[in-house]
C-alpha cells in the first residue's frame, strides 16, 4: 500500500481497541471518555445492563473493554445513543452502508413449507402461554421500546415440540412483520438459513450473497434494528415522527446443542422460540429462564388425537382405542405413526391390539419406549412402528433415508438411488413412487410438495439404524457415500495417478461460484454421514478413502462460503482416515488436506502454518508425479502454492521460480487461460523491481482472459486479481491516474463476483481509499475505510492483521485532517493489534506503513 494517511474512528473501532488493549489501556480510555462524552458512558452502561446476557462472548462481563465491544458490535439499536460514539462522531451502522438504500421486503415469511398439520390436537394451554410470552405488544412503536422476548420448548424427541411451534406460527404469523424458521441442529444449516433470510428480506441479492458468514452478520444487524423503511429520505416518515420498526419472530428448531446458537443469537426487540431436547435452553443468553419442559399429552388429548386419526364406530372400538392410546403413553409421534400403520395395513383396532399383546418385547416397550430420564429409545420402537410389517421396498427406502439429512431429502436423490431398494430390478420410477407412498401413508415420512423433498423424524432414523445389522449398515453407508460423491462438483483437480476410487460429477472447480448451489444441496447429507461415522465399523478401505475425499471437498466448499474455522471436524476426520490407510489414493488425499489447510491459513495471515502445509502438499504431489513421470494440474497448483508462501517470506526469486515453473506446466497441458498464478507471479516481479516483465505478464494475462471469457468476465475473482496487480504496478511507475482506473475496475469486478463483503473486496476497498486520500477526497476515503473495516470485523480473529493495517491508514488520515485526538485512538488500536501479532513492542513514532504491510498477505498490499 502506498503512503498511508487516514481516519474517523467510530464507536465500533474504539470498542475493538478496548478489547485488544486489555486492562493496561483502560485508564487512558476511561480518562478520554470522561473528558469528552460523560453522558455516553451512562448510555453504554445502560445497554450493557440490558444485553450482557445476550452477547456472543463467554468471557467474563466484568471487563469494561469486552462489554463495550460486545454492545457496540452486536447490540440492538438504541435511539438514545443513535448518532453518538465514544469519539464524538456518527456511528457506523451495524448494517453495512451498501445496504442502506435497499428496500426491505415486508411482510417476510421464511418458513418450513410443510403444509399445516391438520391432525394437530390438544396443547391449547401451551399455545396460549406462547402467545402471552412471544406476541408483540400492540402499542409497541419501535423495536427499542422493549426487551427481547424468548421462550423454549424442551423435551425428548417425539413429544411434539416442533409441531407446537409450527401450530403457533400458523395461528399467529400475521401478528408479525417477519417470521423465520431456522433448523438449528448444525452450524452449516444455520448459515444456510441466515443467508436465505438475507435474500428474502432483500438485504442482499443473489449476486452479493457469497459469504454465509457475512450474510449472518447482515441478518443479525437487521434483527437488532429492524427498520421497515431503511431510509427516512423517502418521505414515508414525517419529521419528528418515530421510524416504524418491524416485529419479528425467529424459531430455532431442533437446537439440541444450545451453544451452537452463540454466533447466531440476535438482539433487539423481537421474539425467539426455541425447540430443544436440552432443558438448559430455557436460560439461554438470558438472566431469567423462560420456557417449559413438555410432558406427554394428557389422557384426554392422547385419546382425542388417536380418535381423530382412526375413525371408531362401535363402543367396543372406542374402548380398544383407549387401550392403544394409553399404551402409547401420550407421545404424539408414536400415536400418529401407529395410526398410520393401522390405516396402511387395514388393521382393525382389536386386531392390532391382539397382534402385539403377547409380543416378547411388550414389557420393554411399556417401560423403555421413551425414557424421559435418559432420553433414549429401546429397540421396542421398531415394534411400535411395525417396521417389520412394511413391504420390502418401502422398508429399504426408509433404511436409505436414515442415512440422509432428516430435514430435506430431495426426491431426485432418492430416485437416483432406487436400485438400493428395488431388489436388483431395472429402474422404474413407479417403484420409487410406490415405496414413498407407503411411507407417507404410514406417517413415517412427510412430503414438501413445493420443494419436492421428504423429511423424517430423527427418532425414526435412530430406530431404523438401531435395528439394522452391521453388514447392512456398512453396505448402505458405502452406497450413500458413492451416491453423494457422484453428484458432487469437486473443487480439487483430478488426482495425478489414475484413481481407483470413483470420480465426482466434475473436478477442478476451485473458486468457481457456479457450483455452490449443488454443493449446498448435498452438504447437509454429508453432515449426517459424518455424524454416523463414529458408530460405523469395519468399512472397507475404499469407502473410508472415498468418504475422506467427500469430507475434504465439503470443508473446502465451506471455506469458499466464508468460514475461516470450524469446518465441522471434516479435516480432522479425513486426516485420521488417510494417516491410518494404506490405500493407493492415500497420498493424493493427504496432499489435498495440506493444500486446503495451507490456503486457509494464508487467508487468515497465519503464514508459518501456511508454509508448513504447502510444503507438505508440494512434497506429496511432486513425489507422485515424479514416480509417474507426469506433470499435471495438481503439480501446477503445488508449485503455485509453494511460490505464494515463498513470496510471503520475501524469498522473491524462489517464489518467482516456482510460479514460472507452475505456468510452464499449465501451458504445456493445453487449453491455457490465465488464472491467479499470473497475478501472484507479477507480485514476485514487482517486488524485485522487474517492472517491464511484470507489465508484459499482466497485460498478456488480462488479454488472455478477455479472449477466452470476454471482457470483465464474472466467472470468478481471478480477473479482479490481475486488475489489482496492474493497479499496484502503475502506482510503482507513478502513473497514478491509470493505477486508480485499474483498481476501480478491480473493485467493481470483485464486488460482482465474490460479493461486497468478501475479504478480496476489503483489500481493494482499502486501495480505493488510498487513492481518494491522495486526491484530497477525505470524506469519501473515510467511508471506504469504514467499509473495509466493516468487512474485516465480521471475523475479527481471522482478520486482525488487516484490521490493524486499515486502522493505521485511518489514523494517518485523521492526523492529516488535524483531528489528533481521534487519530491517537486509531493509532493505539493499530499498534496494539500489531504488537499482539508480531510480539514486537514498538513506539508509534517508529512505525510506518511498511511495518503494517508486512503483517498482511502480499496481495493485500
């Protein structure tokens, strides 16, 4: 980055400073607060008191620095503090500035699209309690006028938590401006739901919606300040009139691990309903527990539900119905599914009762079918649901379904797997339809006609798996892995050595955003398979390795969608499989793991870790290719990645050599189109002062991409990287106008490919700010700097280096504008962060822009 100048430090950055400064800097900050904004301290304290239990941190709330930061970054809108910050300047909105002009789509209902449960029965007292606890106050004008409402329905599986929540939404949806149903059993599902909410509200459009982590923060920002009219300049709000705020209800369904919600918990004045097996959910992020533990249906409601599902005519049948209802213990799921079995097999009530009266497991059925103390289910549930009475085809279909994500199983996936339950007969769609309809009639699965998906209760899955012998489990696990892999568009290049394992739908799609929808549809099933992996035994080596390939690619997909950590344990499982395997494809997979971990570490400025992984990946790939006597796309990538690490280590000549070898390999393969390798090579040349060679390389690369893909293609970010490098080259040549033109083109390109809030976009936004500073446009430069910081702050731990660098730029700008007090705060933030990163305790006067450039990746300079 060129000479840095710049800042207008807002509340968020001040609070970020306090967290990183720790106790050492608190007296200095406290003095500043008391001298400049005594009233603001009282307002912050008030907000802390209201929301300290709803913050995202588990750290103690006794430290002012951490509490203030939480309040600033994730706290709800407070009209009393709007427009105020500890630095005396206007707050940066928690909703990114680029969204301010966008209309919010209200009313907005993002729900599970299963039709209303026409068989819902009873629970009237609970529904009335939910209405009391969660419905918005009729006299509420703005979201800041009240506290967050939350309520948890807890209890064992099958007790009816989800159905009660669904019925509450059906009855009261129109009482809210927005209702969002979120399946909360896995982080990946939470991410996907929040992104869908962002799209549905109009906070992002599909061209922007790249990073799921960013979408999550945008949605949380709106929930904290749910404006019906984002801009008051549209004339819809009269001067002096309170801006109306939307009322919202958020349902976290199946939140059996409540702490999974930590990063997704909103603030504001909305309503939250949780369903969970964990009773601690009632006290989640609040000082006052709110919720109840659901018990079975009353005898009256239990019989009412059973009679609703099974028509009884004679007095004898009424008595038999009561006996069956009592035997099922008031568990709604058991009642509805037994009724389905009776209907599906055309049994009389007395016939059903006789059938099971003398069953050898009847005693254990009555005692353990739903153990409320342990939360476990006995094998006797297979008796309850009469799985053994199903025809072979629906039973096998149900076995297959037990290995897939229970909340959304595409019928196209099941139809493609029909041979697994068709007795070896040739594919006939009618076979699948017949088997599916049998399961629907038995109430064992449900169908979402809109999405053409099936869903199944987790208990049904658990019982099917518990009653399946180990050989059948192994067979189905193997087949499901192969089915998922066959449909997966792989990011990794095809292995150098012809693999013995099956190949995916396509390969080599790294950074290609067009594959994301297919990956998003398959990913939940991979999560389910990963859950089952720990209980699988004696899988074949081929199945283990193929499963590892699937996990590696799925984790990389999550990286592309914005994650920098918490890859659902996929890398760890894949690595454990590979390191204990002797299968021929093993080394290729280990190379992929090290490649992924090296790239992720590089993106998060963990350069030492990145170097280690990239060197290991290179060693593995080069060994394979040497043995085969070949040079392919994987070897190209290995050289290119090692070259990146060597450039970062200032070994520019070695980095140049690696990248030139990489390009030589790829050109020899044919169908050559310039990629990011050319941009990275240009950095090695630029940093060595080889400006003419750098210029030729970049212009030829840009022309090559335009010839192959058209001018300003939007296939991926690579054209933007070349434009970025050209802008830096022109700056080194003191051709500032042309430098600005290239950087501006890169800025537009990255926003339209990876999105407005990707870290690539943040890098170029910083560059745009430098140009604006140079031209004297300080106010717009401040806006761009804040935009960049807004992007970095989504994942502050991963992007601490970039935050330090951009905050130093902001400090220089404030100093140049004569705002020395605010500049001082920014400089302290930047210097403290740099000290944490480098362990160097250097005085501000001795630090330059280069010192901050050195702590970020070279392509961000």
